C-alpha cells in the first residue's frame, strides 16, 4: 500500500461509518487531529483503504486489490477489519491472533469518589507534558494516539490525579470522534486501589458529555480490572467484536509465487 497525504483522502463516509463508537472512531480522530497515517492500494480511485494510529489499524474495501506484501507495514498492530480481509492478513504475517473485545457506552453518571489528601483531579494542560512523559515506560501507550505526552497535554482532553508535580493517574480521550470519544486510563503502580482512575474517568466523562459527545470504552474480554472499572464508572456493555494482533511479516521464498 502507498501512504496518502491528507489532501489525497477520499470522502471518509464512503469507507467508515460516521459517528461510530470505540476504536471505530479512529478514522475521525486521525482526520481531525493528524496524528495517524493513511494508506491505500492507489492514490486515485482507491479500492482498499487503511488508517493507522498508535498501534491500531482499520481496514476497509476490497482485499483482492492488495499485493501480497501490501499489509506488511502493519506488523505488530491490532487490526480491525471485515472478515473478508482475514485471508490477506493470514498470508501477510507469520502470526495473526484474534482478540475478543468488549465495547461499552457510558449510560449512568456516577458521583466522583473521594481521593486521598493532597491529591487533586484536574484537566491536563500543556505544562503537564513533562509529568506525563515521566510516567513509567509501560504508560506510553496512553498518549500514543496524540503523538506523545506533549500532544495529549496540549489537547485539553485529558484529566489527571496529581500530587505536587507528579501525575498519579490519568484518563483521556484516546480516539476523538464526531459523536463518541473512546477513552483510556492509567494509574501508577503503587497508587492503585485508591479510586484515582475512577476519579479521573468520572471527571473526563462529565467533560465529554458537556461537549455533547458520549464516552465509549473498549477492552479485552479477559481484562477483568478494566471491565470492572468501566462498570463502576457507569459504562454498560453495548457490543462485542474481534480484532487481530499481527506478528512479523511472513517470509517469502525467492523465485516462488506469493
């Protein structure tokens, strides 16, 4: 596939449902925020289209239009695509692992929980970028959809539990759509079980509702702590789906057909 510039994009409504919740809001997020990349089988009159942000990919169109190695750029990504793309994914990578996912929508506002003394829950601003960047390495995913800590801090779409200059927990809009905002959260090890994530999520949900949008939440079926936090924060199950984790690009023997 070839990468498309923003001014080369076809009308998104031909490819992606407008105002979709969960990871499906990725396309609108990238179109508005410019933090992802677009790919197609060809620039003029594309027959297959992909959009990638952080480690997620949405695929649409006709997989028959793709060359054998066209999807190799999406190794080690979570791919959400119609079932017709599965043979192409299977031939492109040495491993394709299905992951069962759960999609929740925010249905019941809940009161903000009490937080420990000295902890303030507030909106993140540009000056919080260093504190976000100082989170443990395993937290980098939480701002990946904004291109890094500075992008999230400057977006105005994150809330954090802060003590002094240290971010203890954060919740943010991960994919910002025109109707739904899919959210993410992280709490520092050592500060869990203090309702800090719940406090951040509650503040974020109120903020999203004030914008006239609905919060959504996606997680693995096996992630019981995430599911419990979603339920406690007022989210209710809306749908279940499968996305696929890709491995390394498949090796192809020289001189043999792909």
